């Protein structure tokens, strides 16, 4: 099972995400910040309020994204 084991804020809406398979990817989430929960994260002050769960990244407003999705849209570092 793919999991996020580390995440670092880079700039704008970009995160450096490390997965439990050892791969690290840069993920740009700006195109995906739409809808009720994710749309709130277009405010950068809210975007940077995230933490790790045992599986993925979760924001203070309760939004989260599947690690498989983050892996798929990420660019190798």
C-alpha cells in the first residue's frame, strides 16, 4: 500500500512528497484546488496548514488526497 511518509512545502501550491517506496516527487496542486473542501485551500494561508496522517497529507479543514493520486500527478525529483 502506497503511503506518504514526508511532505515539505516548496512554494505557491507545490509540495515535495516522499512515498514509502522511496520515491520523492514534486506535486503541484493548484489545478486541483476546486470544490468545497479543496477550493478553500486556494488561500495560501490555509494551504500551508497541513500535516501527515498514517497514510497521506491532511489539511486543517479536513481535506485530504489519496497517496496514489499524489504519486500519479507528481513529477520525479
